């Protein structure tokens, strides 16, 4: 087996914890990202007991802070000479009203779009050192439910709603990952696969927040009842990260039933470029 170094964001609960567990069981080294050190250290211990593989290290960053994301990549590169797979799993849902991070960006877009793009860009050199690298980003079937994009207002200052922010962040991150693949090709880098996944509806703590609009709570509670296990929900991402037969493939979107088509309702190359350019503008202070 090709033993890999795999960084999983949001590995302290739900799908990310399950993905980390699967990678350890497969014999890989896992770098487990969390935002709360005590929680991450507890999960680290549990995973060692559950898998018998002690090659799991912890990195801490709050993805609401792009400066914190940058610090985390510096810690990673100081310790590891290469990265084989980056799994951008962490994601979040916020409340019914627009809210900004301490750095001034809308929270949903920061955690679900800007942070994974920044992490990917800052870890490209480490991924280039892999025999064949992979970037896997967890999107959602909700990418088709955010309605029409507002490309002049990507952070939704004037168009915010809970559903729109989450849905559009998951659509934009698919477009941004496709744009990233093009950006790599333009630099002659073909040794890194870039793909996205969706877990279906899995029972996790996603969106367990008092801020969720109360009208929507019964809808989510009902959907939760019909949700699958995190073990099943994690499978598309585990597949995209490690299945040998898909090495070399990019721009794929994997779900619980295999490869799936992304909703192209609002896709145009110009829209994809607008999202990518906006990400680069936001991330510019953190990229050097
Ligand atoms: N569950 C589903 O049905 C479903 C469906 C579609 C897509 N997804 C996507 O799947 C991914 C995993 O979600 P999940 O369902 O496993 O939810 P979860 O149980 O809430 O796990 C989310 C993970 O992300 C971390 N996280 C959230 N905000 C963060 C921040 N600001 N900084 C650092 N880490 C942060 C959480 O850390 P803590 O442990 O500290 O909270 C946790 O480890 C997300 O991208 C989500 O959008 C899930």
C-alpha cells in the first residue's frame, strides 16, 4: 500500500472524524484538524484506541480566521516534508442574520469557501512533493438549493439568508475547486487531483446552533430523522481521497451513489472566474 499523509479539516466530529478513522484503519498517517485543542486531543486518543494506528497528529485553527488558517499551514510545513491528500471537510452553517468574522468577512463564506481555498493554495507546494497529490473538498447537495448567485455580492451583505448563504457557499466552493485545477494546469502542475464530494444527509452536529431560524428547525429535525450514519456519509470523501482507481481524475463530484453531476444551472466560465477572482482578492493578504 501507498502510505499517505492525509490532512483532514473538521475531524473532531461527524463526517471528518469518520474519515480520519477510515484513513487510520487503512494505515495512513492522519493530521487531524480541530478548532478546540481539548476536543481534538480527546478525538486523537479515541481514534488511536479504535484503530490501533497511533500515527495521528493534531493541528488547531479556527477557520473563521484566515490568519489562523495560514498559521496552521506554517505549522504543517514545518513538520511534514510533503502532503499526499488534503481533505477540506470542515463546514458550518450560521444564523438567520448576516454576521462577520473578526477579519470582516461573512462567516459562512469564510469557513465553507475562503478557508478551503486558502488552505489548498498554501499547501500546493507540499502536495507537489507527493508522488500524486489530491485535494478533496466536501460540498453538499445543497449547492443546488442556494438560488441564483449574486456575483456582485458574494458575501451576501445585501442578499443574506441562512439557506442562500450555505447553498451558495457550497456551489462557489465547487466552482473555486474547478478554477484551482485550471490554475494548476496553467502552472504545468498535473500531479494533483482536485475533486469535490457530497455526503447525502448524514446524522451529524452540522447546524446545531441556536441561531438557526426557528421556522426552519422542524424541517431540519424531520430531515435528520431520515439521515444516514456518518459512516455512510463519509464514504464518498474516503473514496475520493484514497481509491487508487481514480488517481489522475479531477473535476469529479462524488456522492453516496458514486460519481454525480453538479447542478450547472448557474454555471458559466465567467461566473466561475468571478468567484475565483473574488477568493484571490480576499485571500491576497494571506498568500505571501
Ligand atoms: N451532515 C450532512 O448531512 C452534510 C450534508 C452535506 C454536506 N455536509 C458537509 O460535510 C462537512 C462535515 O460536516 P458534518 O456534517 O460532519 O458536521 P459537524 O459534525 O458539525 O462537523 C463539522 C466539523 O467542522 C468543524 N468546524 C466547524 N466550524 C469550524 C471553524 N470555524 N473552524 C474550525 N473547524 C470548524 C467542526 O468543529 P467542532 O467539532 O469544534 O464543532 C467539526 O469538526 C461540512 O463541510 C458540511 O457542510 C454535511
